């Protein structure tokens, strides 16, 4: 496939899946996933665990094999090919604080902007990684390798969850 043809197919994929991507991002943004005191089975608190479960459901729904590690992080990959490229994103956020002009834990989409806690750092990129992997699989089905996405829940406090990878 030629570069310009692939570029056009990527644009069409993004347009076709825009509403789905925004709905998935809204699910993650809705969780105030600030690291808190550990709970049994929830090493970084209730909200980081909840956002991890939501990300896991999204990844499975769009066709990935998912592995969770110690209730703290997960990986998503094709499942039928060796992994060659690893991508990483985190699902925790720092406290929203004050001064927001939009609701921080709701996705607000405007014609040229998207607002919500974690949209830029790092829930938006997490959704982008999943859909980029989905696009690669659909548009280039003969790829011999699988990308793998790593999703953590404690980056904002120094990434102690990385040891689980």
C-alpha cells in the first residue's frame, strides 16, 4: 500500500471511529483516578482500579488480548503474533484542583478542542494508542508482529507500578 493511500485510509478510520473513541475517552475521564490509600486488591485505591477495569473492558471490546498484573496495570496486544513494539500510557491523574471552566471529570467536546481531566495526560493518549493499534490491525492485516500497550495506574506518584511489567 502506498503512503498516500495509507494516509487516506487512516483519516477515514479516524473519522469512522471518532464517536466511539470519544465515548471511550469519556468513560476514562469520568473516573477521578487520583492515587489514594491502598485497599485490598486495589494497590493505588478505588478510582485507579476502576479506571483500569474500564480500560480493560474497552481494549477487550475492540479486539485485544488483555493481561492484568497485580490489580495495578495491564497490557493489551493482538494475542496472535509476537510483540515487537511496546507503547505506554497511564490512567491516573493528579487532583483537579480549582479553576476549571469546564467540569473536570466529564468530557466536553468543542469543534476544535476536547476538555476533561486526563485528556492530554494521559487518558487521551491511552485511547489513541488503542485505536492506533486497532487501525494498524485493520489496515495492515499482514503485519507479522503485534504492538503491545502498557497501561499503568500510578505514574503521577513515581510509577511504582512499573515493577509489575
